[in-house]
C-alpha cells in the first residue's frame, strides 16, 4: 500500500494543558485510490492532512503514531529528508489559492518551483514540463499565462495554477484541502471534473478534504467521517451517503441545503 | 396607501474606470424589493452582483438610471467575518459603534442594547468582551448580523453570508436569518452563487450574468422553468451535487 497512517495523534500545547486535535486516526490509501475526509471545522481533518505532508511545526506540536509512505516512516525523517518527498511524491493544494500563490511572482515561475528544487532540468525543460502540467490542470493556454501574475487570474484559474504546481513532478499522492470551497458552484463542478480527469490520466491517489459530503461524493470512492479528532464512520461513499450509521454523519447530510423552504422558528419546532 | 417598496431600481447602469479603461459593470438593471421580502441575487464571480449591492448601499456613486432606497441606513453583512471584524476590538465595541454613531452617549444603555442584540442572534453576555479571534466562524457571522441590526436597519444586504461556513453552520445561520426576518420585519437582498441556499431563504430570485439581470421571478418558477442558459448551467452545477 502507498500510505498507511496508524494511531495518529496530534497534540497542541494549550493554556489549560494540552489539546488533542487528532486523537486516534488510522487510514490506508492504495495507489490510485480517491478517499474523502469529511467533518466540521475543528474536527481535525486539515490537521491530519498537514501531518501527512509534514507541514506541522515540530517544535510545539506533538505528532505520534505512524505515517508510512511507500514503506518509509515519515515521522522519523529529518526535515531535510522529508523535503525529498514534499512536492515530489506528496503534494498538497489548499482552499485559498490567492494566499498560497506568491502575488509578486509570475505564474510560470511558481508552477516550476518544485522542478527547480527537485530536478536538474534546464529552463527550457522546466518550461515544457510546466506547460504540460498546466494543460493537465485545465489550463491549455499555459503559454499565455506563463508571464502573468496571480491577480490577473480568476479564482478558478488560480486554483488550476495551484493544481499544476502540485502536479508538476508527478506525485503519487495529492492532498486536496477544501480546494473548491472558496469557488462558485459552476467553477467548483469544473475543478472536480478536472481532478477526476487527472486521476484517470495519471493514476494519482487523492486524499480529498471537505466539509461537504456532496462534493466528496462527486469525486471519491471511500469516505472517512471525522468528529473532534476521531474517525466516527468510514466506508464506501454511496453506503455512507445513503445509510449513515452515526448521528453526526446524518447531521452532516441533513445540513446540506435541499429544496425546502426554511420557516421562522423552524430550528426549535 | 400601498406599501412603498424598500428598493426600486430602474434601468441602472454602472461603470468602473475612465476613458478607454471604462468598463460597464451593470447594464440596464431593474428590480424591486418589497418590505418583508427576500430577493436572491445569483450569478458567478464578476457578474456584477456585489456592485449592485454597493449601488444600493450608496457606496458606488457612478451610476445612471433610477435608484430609490427607502430604508434607514441599509446595512451589509459580508462573506468573511474575519475580514469585516476588527481583530483588535471586542465584540462589544463592534456592536456599540453604530450606537455611538447614532448618538447614544450613555455607556450603560449601549452595553444593554449590545447584550440584548447578542441574545437575539443566539449569543450571550459572555461573548461581549471577546475578540474575533476567540470566536468560531459561525459566531463571528452572528456578531456581524447583530451589528447590522443594532442601529435599527430594516434592509440588510447579505453578500454570500454563509459561503465561508461549514454546511452545519450554514444551516444554523440561514435559520437565524429567517427567524430574525420574521421578528424584526426585515427585508433582505441575498447575494449568493449557490442556488440551493437561495431556494431555502428567498421569495424571488434575480439571475445576473455579465452585468445584466437575465431573468427574475418567483423562486419555484425559475427553478422549474429556467429560461436562460446560464441559469440552467447554474442549476445543473448546484443539483449535480445533490441527492
């Protein structure tokens, strides 16, 4: 298996002692699998993703348990050893591309960043690969965008640039942390289609994090439901969506807007 | 006497920039909002929906056409309560600011009104001294709503008020808005890109595309018989994620 997380526990120092953001999280991801993690704000889903990527600050945040990626225990690696994986084998995209893209750097430079760090490619090779990745991310006019800046692009295009940058080294696992939450529904649907297409073409595994089970259902085979740092339910997406076992999962599904009118006093009646 | 509309707009055009750069952002927009009504404005980013809101609030003054707003100090609630609450100030300060502007000098009275309003939005006295960083996203949005209401406004423009929230929090905030509307006889202009959310709260909906209202009407009619291609696309995107 590609990724195996066992008994992951993430603890923060807190004014009143310690706060366990993630209590006991275990998950296996096989090559090419698309797995969703769903939960409310504070359920620990993003924290888990950041731990897998090795993005948590080790000085203050305690991470215990095991994260094995392609047989290597990531939690035992030094920071420089870990860097050999970040952006290369493992990649991440975030909710808000405007904050993860550098506003002062051209698009092309940012898409190529991982190539400069991890490969010995020359400028021409880098550009060719960057344009390939941009096309894969749904930006066929990469040549035109190459010299533009993030503020010149729409939100959806910025997210595509992030996806291109994340894919430029052909990682085996892409972690997508609420990548469509900040986007319009029509753009959201397009980005989900692009991710599906990337999965089909590249056989990449995706760990997709969202608060919205509907979005997860549009993309994932399996889902893990998190609440207050723990997995409360897991299974094939259709099974969980149609036959949720836990009250919490039922509540997540029921909260999705449906075609009903809200009435005053409805929350109490 | 027939009830005067809260907002009446006829043939509104709005522009940004000057000379060659001048760009029309609103084209011949006409709409009416009656007291107690919730009108949804849907459209994608860049369709002009937020500009329309700013015209109604009087922030954008570069307009042509007829624009009539018969509401005392219309207020706005934004998508991102992080961005609209000053991180250095307490909830109490934020709620009392409109009261200070209205000339209420008595500290005790301001505090009492602020605490009363906190209760109306499902918070309490314990939140009065907190800073935005000590609140959850949903609580922050409740504070923003309280601040919009505390000065006595009856017309509230809600610009994507639940788009940044979790689905469970979304449902709670929408319910709160419906309850407050009934209690205070409010009118809302509800801006959103999410037709599913719009359905839950709006009586009528106007669909904007490239600065124009391409169709408007009763929510059920628009949902069941969309005329414009963009509306159809929007409905598909929204409903593809349902059921």
